[in-house]
């Protein structure tokens, strides 16, 4: 016969801790346990009027005794095969499985791998996952918080009461876990933590959450497994064998919340973007879409560059399935998807990673290492393998689960240098006394090596604004291992040149030639990104000098120069139709401008330049090989004329490019070429089709057997004002 008094089964100090939600190891006391040869069940259910223990399989009910505030327990006559809790709430009854009746789901192997920093996909283990165990469905929660005294899951399934679902601690690894029966996908939750001193911390969102509540709300959501019917098997099967270096890449950079709004003045959802954005990008001929960061972020004005949930697509535009459908639709349309991905820093919002368990867990403890002074954000501690696992797992998650084709890593320069944007005395040297962030270097090498090894064909691009050597050299050869580096120097110099009055460009001729001095030191992307149309810089068209006509002519000539220059291409949305207004994240692009033939002409030009980039091998095949470029005229400073040849290797017709960056038209301007015969004009940015004055060469010109500047033949050309010409020999006549 079991005893009737339950006081002795749980010591008083433990009982008080359970009442107050301060018990560090509730699994030792709650659930089914044996005391003095008798079995008992104890549970914590604050707010319940009564609790019954229903024994399975026969259904016998035993009324539990309230032994403390919200704490119920009952002795049993024998050990049951299983049991359920029948909770009597003031508003009704609820029958559930007891979370404290389940064994740990984290295996010893998983715990060891996590502790050693060897989990390739930590997001498959940590966070919230819908599971079915012991014939019971629910959600398994797990979180890393090694310095917390107690961690609980709170949510709309337990009245946000941290005393209800305190988690099991794995001491050595600092991991906490609990399986909560009955919780379903779509539930909102956070973690409630007591720090090592017993102080209650602000509720924390799940770092590994795969879905979130729509901002400004901040809860994590239990995500259902992706249920997308993928149609991109051909794309994915081919991706690993693609040699991007010798293929055309033209990237359309998009802030998805402000590209286009619907008829109600709201940003388009992922499904609506699939219907509108993808056909638009197809029509313009871009090969890739690059999305500004979509990992959930609390502050819209950060444009996504202050993410707080590195595994969850922002809920602003739809659920994870919707984003996966968008990627799938891009692939079916032959368009790759690149994500901006932020591993340099994270925001200081109290529900995020800051002081996660009451200590500097994800960030550095010393503000000279842990605080980013430019953005008032916090810097990841790349020296902790748990932090590296978190970030590497995020990168793999987007590529593996959402089929994303590339990541553009933001603010790499700020990661590489310990003294980045810091005055003397406000940074800590590395162990060798240098300014290099050795831990960040190791992290970036690990990122790129893992991607190259496990996700062949995926592009990893660096926004790196310094002269750090070997950004695109493999990690095995001592480099960082990126696929490409944004050419910030080219962008700065070329825009500086284009903003000048043509009268004074002759004094800055080297701004456009200098880029070729280092063009092959790395594998480059030429970026005209979002950063160039914000913060008072003005739009690209607004930065061009001259009257209305000359502004458009300058921009068209500049695009012709960019699209024929060695390097992959990137253009931020709105640039393709010369949006006048500076970009704002909280407004749609000004699509009405396409009613103006001048703006429409720029759009036509971008379409034709992309078509040429794809179809003319000389414009892309040797982007990263010095054999692919040859100056023909690089020193005509007086006329501000540049001419060069692009080559594509044996059997590929060369492309001749001539840029005239003054409003003066030249007639009979002689340019040397390597072949005789007829040369056809593939593109003239002064064409009336693009909004120009329609000056040119009638679409073709015959080469003279007159050597010029080291070439055996030459062309006498009409150079339109503020224009770029693109020509190719017509070999069909030979």
C-alpha cells in the first residue's frame, strides 16, 4: 500500500524552487519517480484547479494532491506502462502527455559533436522541431545556454509561464532540452532564462528558430518541416558542375520589401514576387537575383543587415514554404538566387543574442572586441566553436534546405581587422600583436572550405573594401577562399569619374584605367549596389552631370563601359530604368517613370547589354584571365576616349569597345583592330532606341588596311557624344 503523505518525496527546498520556477534540474523531481520503493508522479501546473494521473492502458484515474503552489503529486500502486495528465482548468479539461515522462532526445554522440564543434548542421538539432516519439507528437526544444541557472520554454501553449516547462540541462555541453507533447507547428514561443545569479533575463527568441512572428512582434514560431514540391531537380543536379568563372553572371540586387508594392500599398509577398519579379528579371536578361538580407530582423530601417534569426526567412513576406517556392520558381525560370548574409555582427535588441544567458555568450566580453562602433551592434566571438557552428550551420541551412545558389557575405573588412573603424587604444591586438582578426580569418576559411566541399557550385562572395590579399584564393593556398570579391575600388573610381563635368574628366583619366592594374589580383564582381543610392549620395542618374539629356547619355555610356569591363556584374533595382529618387526601404520603386521614353530607353539598354553579355563569349569567358582584355586606346586624355578589346580565347570573335565620355562627337576617329573586313555595331548607347541622338556608323564599318597603335587594321569611326560603342568582326564574310 503506498503512503498517503507526499511531503517526503520532494524536499522542501526543491519544492519551493519548483513553485517559483527556480529548479535547475526539474527532471530529477518531476515526472515518474521511485521513492522508498513506491512510485509517484509529480507535475507543476500553475493555475490548475486539479490534476489527475490517468494510467495507461486501462485508463484508471488517480487524483493528484496539491503539495505546493502549482505543484501536484500522487503515489501509485504500481509502475504504469504510461500515463497522461488530465488537467482541470477553470475553463475546462485538458489531457496531455507529461513532458517529464520522456527520456532525452539529444544523443551522446550529438552532445559530443556539439561540444567539439563538429556539428555540420546544428540547426537540425537545436531550436524547435516537430517530432513523434513513443507514439506521442509534440515539439522538441533545445538551446545552448551554458551559464544559465534555469531555462524554460514559454509560449502560447503554456500561458507564457516559465514555471511550467523548465528544461533538462546537459552540464558538460551547456545544452538544454525538453520535449513538449501536443505543441504543434505554428505555436509561438521564447526561452525564459535565469542567469547564474538567479536573476530573470528578458525573454529570448530562439537563435535557431526557423520561423518567426511578423515584426514588430518578436516571438519565435515552431516551423513545420518544409513541404515544397520542388521542380528544380535539373537545376540542382547541374549546379555542382557549373564553371562560373567562364560563364556570364549579371546580378539584379533586390530589396524584396520595396521592389514593388501591390494595389493596396503593401510590399509583395514571396508568392507575388514569384509572379512579378521573376518574369521581369527574365525579360531583362539577368542571370541571378541577389536579395538583401532576409534572415529575420527587427528593425526595418536596417534593410535586413541587423538580423536576429539566422535560420528564419523574414515573416514580412510569407512563411518559409513561400520563400522556398520563390527560389524554386527562380530555378525553373533559369535564374540563380543569392542571399546577402550577415555574419559580421548582430543587433543589441534584448530579445536577441545579446547577453543570451546573462553572459557574453555570442559576443566578446570586452567592448574593444565585442562592440561595432559604426553600427552600435555586437561582434560575434569567432573564437568559440559553438558560435562558429551557429553561423556555419546558418549558411548551410539556406543552401541545403532552400536551394539557395550563393551567399554574399556582408562587411568582411570589419571582420578581418581588429582595429576596423577604431581609434588607437580602442582595440585589442591579436596574439602576435597584429591587427588581423585571426579567429575571423579561420571562420571565413572554414565557411568557404565547407561550401566548396559540401555544396559544389554555390557562390560565396565577399563585400571586402580593403586590399586584403588572397580573398578569392583558396583556403588551402592561404587565401580566404571566396568565389568572388566585390570590386569596391572600381565602383568608387568609376563613379567618381562619371560624376565629374566632362570638361574636367581629362584630368582624371586614370580613374577608369587604374582598375585594370589590379583587375586580375582577385576574381571580381563590379557592383553598383544599394549602398550607392542611399544616405544622400543620390541615385545613379542624379549623380550624372549636365542637363536632363546629358545625364541619361552619361549613364547609358557608363553602363556600356561597365558591362564590357572584365568582372561579373551587379546592379541594384531601379538602376535599370534610371530611377531619379534615392532609394528608400519603405517605398516602392517609381515604376511610373517607365512611361517616360528616356527611362524606358535605359531599361532597353540593360536588356540588350545582358543579352550581349550572355551571347558574346568574349565578354565573359576570360573575365579573370589577363588574356581576355587588351587596351587599344588608353591614353587619349584630351578627348576622354577609351578603347579596348575583349577576347574569349581561340575561335571566339573579339569585341571592340569604344567609350566617348565627352559631349563632343568625333568623326573619323581611328581605332586599331586585329582583323580586317566588316565590323558590325552590336550596341550603340546613343541609339534612339535607348533615348539617344542616334549618331553612329549606320550599324557597321569596314576596316582599313592601315595599321594603328600596334594593330594591323583600323576603323575610322563616328564616336557619338557621351556614348559607348560595341563592335564585333563579321566573320561570316571570310
